[in-house]
C-alpha cells in the first residue's frame, strides 16, 4: 500500500517546483503562488481536500486516483465560474457541507463504491472551485492562478491518500479508531462552520 503512494508524492515534489519555475513573468509566478496558497490557508478547504484523499484510500483500487482526479477536474470548472462572476449564493454553504459529509464518510464507513464517491466529491468540488475562482486577485494570470490551486489541491489529496493508507488496516484496531475519531471531529468542525460558531 505504501509503495503505491510513493510515486504520487515523488511526482508532486518534482513537478510543483517545475510548474512554478515555468512561469517566467512576475505576475504569472505571483498568480501561481496566490492560487497555491488559497487551499492550504483555508482550514475548510484543507480539511475537505485531505479528506478526499483519505476517503479514496479507504475505498481502494482505482478510487485512489479517480476520486481525487474527479475533485480536481470539477474544481477547476468551478474556479472558471467563480472568475466569470457566476454567483451561487450558497457556495460557502457547499464548502461547509463538504467538510461535514467527507468527515462523516470517514467516521462512519459507508463502503462507498468508486462511482458514488466520484459523484459526491465532484458535486462538492464545484463549490470549492467557485470560491477559489471568485477570490482570484485582479492582477493575477488566470492560467497560473488555476495551476496554483490545482497543484495545492493535488498535494492535499496525495497527503490524504498517504494518511488513508496508514488507516487501511484490520477494522477496529487503533489506527482505524483514530481515523473514525478524526473524521467525526472534522464533521463537527463543519457543523461549527455552518452555524457560525
């Protein structure tokens, strides 16, 4: 299981700096970094995106890459909507709900099929993408900004897959219980976000 995660992590550490250096103009580099920071400085985004990786690892098989890929792809589309000024008033609600749903999916193992997981994460990815796109700085390059938040999201997914691999042990042992408690805590945090506490 751990060996299957290592190529993902290696690729991330090799490719992300390369993408940054590929942007030779100052505004492009700045746009990439703005985009890259957005998912990792918002606790709601960071939790949800890491949880997607954990969930993908728990499902196993092709879900390890299909579920994160679905999230990243739909999120990029949502980002374009956000940049275009399309304004769903419930975008922040969707982000908070994703924290609750993903947390509960980890805390209460639902034995989701890959297709169901792809649909669920894709639905919530639209809201995360919209929020990223709507908050793009006016001076940033659209392509470099999107590349930034897509790269950060992929890294968070890979972190989640690596964590999920550690929890993929016989049921009810200590690491599995830790995963369930962490998922429950995440869901409660999502409720706090939703209620404004």
